[in-house]
C-alpha cells in the first residue's frame, strides 16, 4: 500500500469513528436522524449547508472544469452568490412553516402547502431522480481519488466500490449528526489544502499568478474568458440564473433548512456564505496550473487534472493528504445525499402508499434502503461518460423545476392549484429528461435563432414550459369550481 | 428597510449584466483575468451588501428568536 493510500484509509476510518461517537447515547427517532431534532445554531447549519456545497464537485469538478473549459468555470462563483441573496428572504418563511407543522422533508412541505399528498409523492420522485447524478459524481470523485492514490494498484471500478462502501457504512452509523461533525473536520482540511494548492502551484510552477495567466493567455488566447460561441455569455447568464434558483431546491439542502434553531440563522448565513465562495478561486487556480503542465486530458478525464498535477509535483504522503481532503469532500455530502434519498423513498413514497406506518418503522426502512440507493448510484457511476460538472448541471435542471411552485407557495394568496403545480412539474421534468437523454441543445431545436439565444441553457426551455403549464392549468382549475358554485 | 432592500438587486446586475461587458482576459487585474477578478469582487460585495441589509432589517433586532411562529411576523413576508 502506498503512503498516500494509507493516509486516505486512516481518514476514512477516522470519519467513521466520529460518526459513531456522534450518534452514541441518542435515541435516533426519525426526526433526530433526519433533522437533528431541529436544534442547530448558525454555525452548525452553516457547516451543514457548506458541507453540502463544497463537495467533490468543487474540488475535482471545479478544478477539472477550469482545466478543460477555462472561463465558463466561473459560473460556479456567480450562482452561489445569487442563491445566498435569494436565501435571505426565501428560507425564513419556509423554516417557520416547517416548524409550525413539524415537517421533516421537502415533499412534506409541498404536500402541506398545496394540501395534496400526491404532489408530495411527485416532489419526492423529482428529488430522488436529481439526487442520483449528484451521488454518482461523489462516487466518481471517490473512485478517482482512491485509484490515483494507489498509484495504479487499485483499478478505478474497484475504487468506486470501495468509496461507495465507505459512504454507505458511514451514513448507516451516523445520520445527520455524524455529517455535521465530520463537516467541521472536512472544512478545515479542504480550506487548508485548496488554499495551499491554489497559491503554491502557480508560484512553484510558473513564478506567480500573473505569470501563470499570461502564459495560458499566450498559449490559448481567450481560454480564460467566455468563448463567443457555445459556453458564451448567454450560456453563462442562463446557467448562473437557473442554478441559483435551483440551489435550495435540492431535497438535502431544503432538508437542512429544517435543522435550524431559528430563522435568524439563515439571514446571518446569507452574509457569511458568499465569502466562503472565495475558496473556489484557489480551486480554479490549481486547475489552471494544470493546463500547461498536464496537457492532453479530454472529455470526462479532465476531472483527473488536479490529481495528476499533484502526483507530478508532490511526494506520495502529501498526495495522501490531498486525497484525504478529497475523500471527506465526497463522504460528507455523499452521506447526506444517500440519507436524503433513502428517507424520501421510505417516508414520502412508501409510507403514503401503505397507510399509516409508525415513525420507528419508517426510520428502520430508510436505513435498510441506504445500501440499495448506493448500489443504484454505483451502477450509473460505472457506466461513466460524463464530467462531474455535467452531472451536477443535469441534477440542477431537475430540481429547478420545483422553484416556481415553491416561490408561489410563499405568497399569502397563492393563485396556483395543486393540479396546476403537479402538471407544471411533470412537464418540466419530462422536458429535462427528454433533452438530457437525447443531448438536445437550443441550437439544435431552433437553428435559426441568433447566437445569444442558441447558447441559452436548455433548462430554461423546461422552466418556461413548466411555468406556462402551471399557470394555464391553475387558471382553468380555478374557473371550474367557481362556475359551478355560481 | 424598504429602500435598503433594493441593494439586493446589485449582485444580480453585477454578475449577470456586468459579465457581458467584462468578458475578457487582459489586461490582467492583480494578476487575474478581468472576468475572474470582476466576479471575485462581486463575491465580496455580495457579502457586504447582505451585511448592510441584515443590519437595517428590523426582523433581526428582536432578541428572542424562539418566539411562537404565529406572533413572529416578518415584515418582508
């Protein structure tokens, strides 16, 4: 075993022990396991939310996309900021409503607000469908880390199985408490590693930031800005906007709203969270440093850029430290995602269809579903073929479809009917599924449009169709009963 | 509060509209490509703007946050 692999294995073991400690001595009810008994303060909620946001996606996906695509990577900086601005006003009323009605999940919220259990089931399905690519990308990241750190001794497919096994074991022993505690360790490590790599690599390899960017500009003019076609300014704006709207629509992010002790927590976090985004800049620097030093990675292999460069530059033990940070960035969010998906299946899909099940039984079923969810994700991970960023963008297109119904539910007089919302979400999801499976872009659908419109994120089409459907169906639905009563 | 709340529009303008006009690499700003430097500036400004909004928001002046949700009315709702 290489020194790198030994350090990574020890880290995973340490995380498991922390998770075990966090759960000991607590009777884990469904509410405890999922929303931590609703007693977390600003710092803990911050860590939990940040823990979900700074994932393999940022670490390997962000650096890989900077390496492979250049300027378009900056979209990751933009959408977080806008999402936090929105969160200041959006999260407190959601939290208050959830607390009042003792809700524990996102589908509960939609089912309660629209008085429609069927809508709850649909929202749960949307959540699970979106979570799978998100989980796949964490496993993919774990696989890359373990396979690379073993210096070829462990084949990538086996590495994916090992990673999935660790995440599954972790979530089964710990629940949400384990996630929050490991999130502390993870954030400290990732902060240190990302800042170090982002500063050290450009200076060590190029002599400074300005020198590095000048060298890249010289070799690949325009690579560090948005291209005129494809991932252009229009793509950037539409993608930033879509992902900002979808940011808190993820079932696990939505669920972490419920863990807060008060609604002030969110308003405070809206100030601090944007600054946390600055870590991303260092991740980008590390990815850019690889551009001229490990040339030739294309397609899904761009996600390997950070690790390839690290192996060229550092001793195995330090590659192990980077790998350990990477493992934690996959473990914490990965466990949150699996737990959320399993709870959605048990509590929001199985339970409504099987009469009144007691909480204890639902919670036991959720735990038993954890390995099943992991297996499905392993299956898709081994199929391969997509970059980490592409996987996340697909998930985002799905969850963003919940945004219109959510925003309208915050109004005192919501003009939307549950049937309208149901129809709108179905149309939106179907559009996303159809366009992702066939890899359709707006440019393909409407070749005659000007470039600015052709490059728009295809998710916009789904969202427009969604809003049109829910408005229309709600309008018809409202008119029918009033006509009858007249 | 109502006037200060309008500040929340600025990050949207800076990030979405500003990028249209500053989509270029050179001249490097503090050693960074122009667009990257611009977006990083907005990360910091967003935080500052949210801090101003937070301080001006009467909802954050109530000392107790454990109040009954029914009596805790949000002026922005």
